[in-house]
C-alpha cells in the first residue's frame, strides 16, 4: 500500500508539473527530472527501486509500438540508410569510444568493465528528444530519422551490453559468433513481429465493428509480442517495431475514421503517462545512487560523466556529418539509389546530432547489472557504473534538453534571414 500511495503521488506531481511546464515554456521532461531529483531527497520517502524487467516490459513495448505505428513508412524507407547508420553503426562506435575514454580516465576500470559502461550509454533515447522538440516545428524528415533510430538502436545496445557483460564474467568474445548472434536476434525479431502483425490483422478483420474490443487487442498485442520474442530469445524490440509498422499500414485500409480517432485519443493518454513516469523515475534514481557512492568519489565521478557526455556528443556529430557527406557523394555519383529526399542539410544534421540524449533504456540496463559474478564475487565497480550512467543521462537530458529548443529556434531564425536576403537580392 505504501508503494501504491507513492505511485499515485508521483502521477499527481507529474500531471501537475506537465501543465506548469506548458505555461512557463520549459520542456516538461526537464521539469519532471528536476522534480524527481527533489522528491528523491525527501528523507521520509522510502527508496524507489526500478526493476529493469518492469521497465522493459511495461514501458518499452507501448512506446516503441506507438512510435512505429505513427512513423511515416514512406519517409522511413527514404531515410533508411541514415536510420540504420545511426541505429547500428553509431551505437557500436559510441560503445567503443566511451570504453576507451573510461578505461584511460577512470582509475582501475578494466577493458571489459569499460565496455559495459560504453554499451549502457551507446543508444540514444528519442522518447526524450521527441518530447523536448514537440511543438518546435521540426521537419518531417528530422522527426522520422530520430524516431526511426530509436526504434532500432535499443536492440543494438542490448546486444553490445550482453557481450560486454559476458566478457566481464570471463566468457571469451568471438567476433563472428557475436555477429551471427546479432543477425539471428534481428532476423528472429523481424519474423516474430511479422507473424504477430498477421495474427492481429486477422483478429481485427473479424472484430473491427466492435470498437472497444479492437482497441483493447491493439493495446494488448505489443506486450504479448515482446514477451513471445523474449521467450524465444530473439529481439523483443525489433518484434514490437515490426508489429507497429505492419498494423499501421493495415489500419489505413481497414479502420473507419471514428475508430482511428478513438484509438489515437487512448494511446495519447497512455503515452503521456508513461513518458511522464519515465522522466520522474530518471530523476528519482539520482539520490538513490548518490547514497551508494563514497562522498570523496562523487566530484571525480561527475567529472568523468561530463567528459563521457562530451565524447558521446562529439562522436555523434562526427558520424552524422560524415553521413551527410557520404549521402551527398553517393547522390552525385548516382550510386546506391540515394534519392534527393534522403540527403541531409546542415540544419538537419546539427539538430539530429544535438538530439542524442540518453534515457530510460540506459538507466534500466545499468540498474539491471548483475550484483555478483558466477564465482560469487561482486561485479567490479558496479556502483560506479550505475552512478556514472545516471549522471550522463541527466547531463544529456538537462544540458542538451534545455539547449535543443534554443538551437532549433536559432537555426530557424538564421534560415529565415537567409531566405530574406535571397528574396531582397532577387529584387
């Protein structure tokens, strides 16, 4: 009952702060994170433990499904080269980059443990980016790339994390085996998502005249799909994404307008509540991990976290701008069937680079670290990894989150000035 009361209290705080954020023109995720940190330091409040399994099962399926369902399939297909570059290549580059920095920067951090930290912080969280940039008038292309990246990059990060933890526990890393397992996880997830979307489409065809039953099935299916995929040891993330994409295309032909609107209203409320809870929970974790760290280590660890945040941002910027250059080159040579719509301009590239915030998945993976190894010894530097992960998540969400709206407006102003100069030049 005590936990139930805390959850109700957090939900009430979250809804109230979201309304206030709208008034004072601060992105609501930032306000919720700060509130979460403040609430976490309340002495009488019992510590709120996040169960990683709960995060992956309760939060991930509906958020991924909703993003996949609403993404423009045509735009996704056009920008698939960029999306997969960011969601797969960049994830592994970031994991390696952070591992190298952590190994040489943090005293006593071995290579395997450094790679665990790198894997935890390798994937960005577009839930944060999309919540913060909502209403800023981002181009359809930028939105699609950010959402598309987040639909796939969680799967890449979870695979990188699994291999890094295996290395810490003494399991040998074999590149071809790791690559094969990654391919099987992705292919298996794709297949599971396809099969589940066919099953859901068949059910909806039979019952779509009953609106409540249809919407209920659509709410239930992401959870069922994720569970089945995880049970057969394939990617639950990819399975839910494919389900969302498949049902989105199917619903356009079958659903009457009234059903679409009713379904959208219900999903909007669910996604709003889940998003809000995510940001409060991120804030709540800071006081919890703060208490597990030796007070003499807190300032150095915050310093390491800042360096890691900057390195991750620089790696992302370098990869995005390299992608911009590669697409331009391929388009000019007429290679790889790159269309003009797939090209990136400076504005898109900068916003995509700056939207590389870490979020709830990084947090859940960090908190889900094993407490002990197979021989019974403690997992090396577990508290340090969790603390640094939480602080990097906070740095990216608050630092980049507060400056992203300013950056978007600044670029829009510069673009308007440029167009005005061109127009006056024509006269």
